[in-house]
C-alpha cells in the first residue's frame, strides 16, 4: 500500500505532522507547483515562474535591489538564527510591484506565540455587507472587481507554487554562489544542467512557528533556508 492510500490532509484537531519529504523517501512532488503529485502534472514552468524563483532566491540571500529593503526582516531573527524569513504576501507584493503591507514582524517567529493548528483554514466570512445584505452581482464596477479579484488570486497562487518549489527542490548551489558573487547570468542550457545535476540548497515552509508540509500550507506562511 502506498503512502497516498493511508495519508490525507491533516484535520484541524490533528497533531501537526512533519513535512512528508522528511518522513517518506518515496514521496514525489510536482516540478511545477511543488505539491505532492496531483492534478497539475501537465503544467510546465513559464518565464514568469523563473523570474519569481530568482526573486525568492535574492530575498533569501538578502541581495540589494531584490526588495529586501522594503521588509523588516531583522526584527524576525531569533537568537543564533540569521536566516531571512520571507512571507508569501511580501513575495507577492515585490514580484507584482505592490505596496508591502507594513514592516511588522510576522507571527511565524514570535517566541511567545500561541500553539495553533498550522493547517487550519481561515474561517469563511459571509458575503454581503455588515447588515447581512447579499452583494449585488450586477452593480457598478462588479465585473471589474471580479476580474481584479481573480487576477490577484492567480498571482498569489503563482507565488505559492514558486515558494513550494523552493522548499521541495531548492536552488542549485552553484546558482546560489553565483548570485552571492554577482556573476554574469548563466545561459538557459547551463541553468537546466545545474537544475538536473548540481547539489541543491533547499528551504522550509513555516506556519505559526511550525515547519510544515508545503503542499497544505495555508494563509500567509513564510519561507526560509533549511538548517
């Protein structure tokens, strides 16, 4: 019996399980979305995906002009741990040139945080206004609002896919060193060769202070280098 026959998404009251890549050497992840192999096997990476990958790498390394200057990452450092902790919201804002929401440290690094279920989804907010009235689907600007909302949702998922890939596949060590040394960009063929053959430096997904399986991370989770 395979692990997929006996394992499913953890429930809200379940104990937090460790990432699957640490407990099952046979687990397979999608190269495009970074989730445990599922329905997106046919999706291929696009130039935009590569651009986001490069942005995440630069942010993790704290590179100048990566957008790191917009984020108050120093307040997130724990004693003895100097790894940059970058949230999904921050990556999305930097990649799509939107205002980064505040510089307040995220809940992922608070020492006195309350233990919560990291896989629990946010409660659904009833549609309509504060008086309980349903929204008007044909009101002025409704079509534009729906299109904008759909666009933002798609952009957020693109960033999530890139973050999950960084967790399960990481970045080629040679690519990391190249960024640090500010070398000239490698050719596409060189990049493909590195992705297939070179040792890789991987990341981990963090939610509410827990290192979690990225396939099921919810909300504004964070990413950092693995120790």
